[in-house]
């Protein structure tokens, strides 16, 4: 734990790993696990960090600090993947799609609708996008115009994927 606290993560990983897997004291196991998670994150060893986070969540599913640190790990990984997506495929339908989903999650429905439509301009047959656009249209307003537009999007989705459960 002391090695982690002073930033000597590489040296800390092995003893922390052994202690985390052998600790019988619940509270000490939690502290060790959180430090081990931080060490793996600092070293950008996300595979190991994922394993530790999963074990921490399994052992302490109602612990606020565990939930917070796991969410930070997954949020950081998600952000890194989106940045990578924007670098390697900036003109793909995936970029406006991820922006649309983010806007929808945050309740920015007008921006989400714009991004979903941009994704469909790039790839009109991308599965699930018409469904998401229709749902977002309904979330943004229950006007007759939006309801009709949403229905059309749902029909378009069924043309692409007749088995769509959504």
C-alpha cells in the first residue's frame, strides 16, 4: 500500500495482488483491492484493472468507493475508445452514432436527433439507428409530427431488420 501511495506502482502490483487474493479480513481486502486497482490504472494495464474491478464489485457491490472507482475505470476506458474511434474512423457513421447516444443519455434530444440523422446519411442501413432515432423523437416531444416521424423511423428499422425486437 505504501508503494502505491508514493507512486511506485510497478513494485506495488505483485505484493498487492498476492495480498488481495489471500486476504481474509474483509476491510483490509477492500483497501488492498482499491490500491491494486489504482496501480493497474496508473500503469494503463486495463486488462488487470478490469479483473480487479470485477472482483471488487463482486465482493463489495454496495460500497460507494468501490462503485465510484470502477465507474472511473470504465469511464476512462470508454473515453479512450471514443477518442480512438474519432482518430481512426472520423468520417464513419460510428462517430455521429456515439455522439447521438451520448446526447440522448444526457437528455439533449435535439442534438441526439441531429447526430442520428447524420449517422443515417452516412449509412442508411445501419441496424438499430432508425429505432434509436424514433425513440428519441418520442422522448423529445409527443407532438403529432414527432409521433408520425417516429413511426416512420420504426418502419424503416423493420425494413432493415424485420426481426427487431425493439
